[in-house]
C-alpha cells in the first residue's frame, strides 16, 4: 500500500468513528430523556416486611428435591 492509500484508509476510518460517536451521543441523549420520567407508581406493588404465613407452604414440594414423602431414584 502506498502512503496515499494509507491516508485514505485513515480518513475513512476517522469519518466512520465520527459518525459512530455522533450516533452514540444521540442514543445517550434519547435514553437520558426517557429515563428522566418519574416511575409509574400505579403499577408498583408494596411487599410487606412481615413474614409470610407458614400455612401458605403446606403441601408444597421443595423445588428440585421432589415431594417430601418420596425418595429420589
């Protein structure tokens, strides 16, 4: 490759880099504008800190271990 070919390749790469950075800046601006909205609290569910009633877990299987009254093969 000649020096002229190298310079042409460098210019092409630099132009592509500039376009990529401009697109990234647009994407970041769009994301930050979308992220600045307050959260929609109408869809939020409050989960209490109190323990669950243990009756909820009667007759359940331990996940991955199978039923309590059976043995693994």
